[in-house]
C-alpha cells in the first residue's frame, strides 16, 4: 500500500451527477486514508458527445465539494498531459507496437459492412462478433489498401479460450473466457483511441495503483486486461462501486432527485451534507450512524467495506441530512453564505421573482434600490439566521423565509376577508398594536419590550395571544405563518412594522 495513486477520469459530455460524484469522492477518500495521490484526468476523445464547456463546470463542481486533486489538467504534474485529446501520439505509438508484434491488425471493414453482418447474424439468431475478415489479409493486400488510402481502424487480437481472471475488491474473483470477447477496436478510423485502450495505457503510464469506478465498467475490465497483457503491463487493483438506483428500485433519473452537483449547489445544499450522503451510497459508517464528520469517514473508510448490493438514492434522506448540517452550521458562517447567495439572486432579480414570492413588484414609480437592500442585508442577516436555521432544509428555504424582511409584501386577494366570519376586530387590534409599538422608546425597541406590550394588549382585549398573533402575522408578513413574531417586529424595525400595520388596516377597513 505504498505510493498509492488513484484517479477520477470524467468525460466532458454532461454535468457531474450523483454517481460520478460518488466515484470521485470514494477515490479521494481512499487517497486520503492511504496518504496517496488523487489524479484528475479528462477523457475527452469522444468527439461526437464532447462539450468543452463542461470541463470547467465539472472542475467547479469538484471544487465546490472540496474534492481537491494532486495532479490534473489545470495544475499539471509529472505524468501529463492530463487530457486524453493531448495524448494521441502516445496511443498511436502503442498501437503501432501491437501491430508490429502481430497483437493487433488493421480493419478496413466499413461501418456499413459491419452493420450488414450484424443484421445477418440477428436474422440467424446468432450473437454478432467480428469474424476476423481483415486478420486474414496478407501483407500485399494490406499495403494495397494503404496505398489506396482506404480508411481503417485497428483491432486487438483477442486470444482464444484463455481465462481472463481478476479479483475485484467488491465483487471478488471474476473469470471471463477470452473467446467471448471479439477483436475489439482500439483505434477508430478517425485515429482516435477507444475507451478501453486509452484508459488502460493512461492508467499504466500514470502509475495508477487502484482503479475505483462504477459497476457499469465491470464489463470493460477484461478488455483492458487484454490490453495490459498485450503490452506486458502490470494491471492495477480494481474496485467497482455498486449501482445507484432510485428508492423504488428503478433506474435513477432526474425525477428521483438525481440532479447535477451544480443543481444541488444552486438549490441550497451544503457541500459537507452532499459528501456525507455520498459516503452512504454503497458504504456504511456503521449499522446506524448517518451523520458523521469527514475526518471520521477517512479514518474508517476501506475498499473492503464497500457493499456490492445496489445503493438506493433517497432524496428525502439527503434533504434531511442537509437540514441537520444547516442546523449545526456556525451561525456567522451561515450568515455569510446567505448574504452572498442573497446578493447574487437580487442582482439577477426580475419582476417574476418578486411576484412568485408574495412580494410587491417594482415599477417605474417605486423602483427597488438594490444598494438599499444590500445595506439592509448586512445590517440584519446576523439577527435573522438564528430564527431560520432550524426550520430550513436548504439554503433556498432560508432565502424564501426571509424575503419579507427586505421587500414590501403583496397581500393575497383573499386576505381582505380573512377575519370576516371570525369574532375578531382585526382593524381595532391593529390600531392598538400601532399605539403599543409607538409607545416604546427607540433604545428599548427590542423583542422583550415588544412582547410585553403585545401580550398586555391581548389580555386587555380578553383574547388569547394566538388570536392577536394571527392578525399581526397577516399584517406584517402577508401570510398566516411567519417567523417568531416579536423577533420579526424587532428586525423589521418600528417604521417598517408600522407601515405594514397601517397598510393592512386600510385594506380590511
């Protein structure tokens, strides 16, 4: 277990999703546990699906999760380049070596010819495998086709009736008969390598000691072992992580909550919570613990404790874990997080944002001053966070809870008649509440003094405080549920509280 080197090798064909993030995290955990090195490699030779912009997005998602790498395309290293598109000369060199040693051959069959043979096999009810037509070509035939510049791919020669064996750290000993593997292509006709060829060469040249990847790659391992053997390479240790299914056992999809890591960030998940949940997908801290510190994970993590049974993704569980992390997060740090997210959202704000959250839309006569809102955020956020951190599952929940502190509320259409059939003089209570708040001196305008005055008001009117609070919530928050009423009034301040009480009184009178 000396000089441990692991790698995460995403293809830039889409966002970083839960399964790939789990793979990256398990590689990182193993490197941390063994004091090894974690390498990031970009496998970008699939030109039909390649999306260049996805490389930065994937890197940003990993950085957000605080999964750092020791070598990679952005920081270099002793075994670069770390993008396969920049390593093609290396693959061509090894392909030529296999050709020279008769362990590979040129295939001049066109895609159309291969498709026809595939269809013919299907009609006969046979499994299609390449018939080695081009392996039978002699040197003169090959040279003639090369002179005619006929496009070709390169296929590896798969040995006959050889047992390919390896021991996986999760699935144990696996044996495959080589005759079930046809002479697969290692270099396409466009001169680019296929996955199994380039991955095997890169893992060897980058001195990868442990390949940790998803179960969907289990069928690729025998092919890569053939490449290792043909080139006289020593293969790494293999670990294949269990599939991740939906809670129902179905194939995981977006409707089950399997969104990109970038989306989890935007929805207001904390990276620590996401990693905590990733660790539970195929591995267990113990039989009962679900919340644990990353240092504890690193201390207990081993490849041998990974479960071969498919992991079940549960969106409600990751939500719960996130809520625990929010509740336990340091208040000052959480306030900074919300300030930054809030300012970014306000900078991008439009009218629909306000209306969707029960707020008054800005117009030309009453434009919203972002500068004033930003100042308000700086002054009030530290006092607001303790009111919401135990009530939210995501940071977005917190934002939606606190919008009314910073923007004027828009009363719903049905709120005017809310107390019509109730034996409560809402307008009269609001007038008395205004008087109670006005009587408080500026230096004494705090939760305790506000509470004393309003409770006295309820007692004076021979009603429960819950009845008075219902009136105040509708007036101050525009809804029947709000944050704690006394703290809300203190943070809103006397002026804004009185303005809202007055607006609501006018509405219901």
